[in-house]
């Protein structure tokens, strides 16, 4: 789900997330789900571990690092503060989700990272509330890039969890690549 969500029923189980608890009527919302390949047991079950893995520099592809550097260079032009790594620190954990929250002059941001061990799914739910013209100007390009960036970081976190020492690594990578291709085509 991407874009404005004025009619989203946040009591619907499909929308249950700490991100919607904090920002129930977001200006932008997105849910990214990445399947975790079979044969990679045991998986970490701590959602804070997964949140740190998703937002780790090690899970950030080079092209995303370039985008972050570009962001840092340009945000001052519209009066937005430069970010630092602490913006992605886990603030709280509830059940299978860890919440990252940041409030600023131009927007409020929530990212809830959930792990469903039984169904082998990693989920990143993002909600954003914009403030004024700075928020709208800042978030216009971010909203376009958010989905691919989040998917790339979540997929990299899953690859790190699977690890190169996993048995059947080649078949796991083939499975992960095939699963990604099949969901990208929908």
C-alpha cells in the first residue's frame, strides 16, 4: 500500500502495526514483505534484531548509500536538518514488532519491523505524517524511492540472516531471487 490512506481501517488485522498505532491516519503508508527462504533455521526471533539488520549500513546497497548522501547534501536547501544514524534506533518492541520513530519539523516517521517466524516473513510497515511545505517538498522524491529502497534493505537483511554458511546456499539464493521476481511482477 503506497500513498494517502484516508480510508484505511487500522482495526483491520491486515493493518495492525505499531506504525499505525502511532500514526493512525498517515499521509503516506507502505508495507514491504520479504519471504525468508526455507532451510535457514534457526532464525532470529527478536524483532529488534531484525530492525537493526534492516537499517544497518551493511544492509544498505551502494546505490542506496549514494541516495542517502545526496539527501544529506540537499536537505539544507529547504531548511531540513541533516539526519544521523540514531534516527533508525529501535524505540520500543511489542510482540513481533520493533518500532523506529522519528519526529521532526517537516515530518513524523514510523517504521515497524515485524518478524513472523512461523510464516517466514519479514515485514516493514512505514507511516509518515507530513508537516507543511517542507514536508511535502522533501517527501515528493522520497515517496517514489521509498518502496525500492525498503525492499532492497529488507532483502539484504534476509540475505545476511541466511548467511553464506547456510546449507544449500545456492538453492536458497535461487529461491530468494525467484521469489523476488515473482512478487515484483505483480
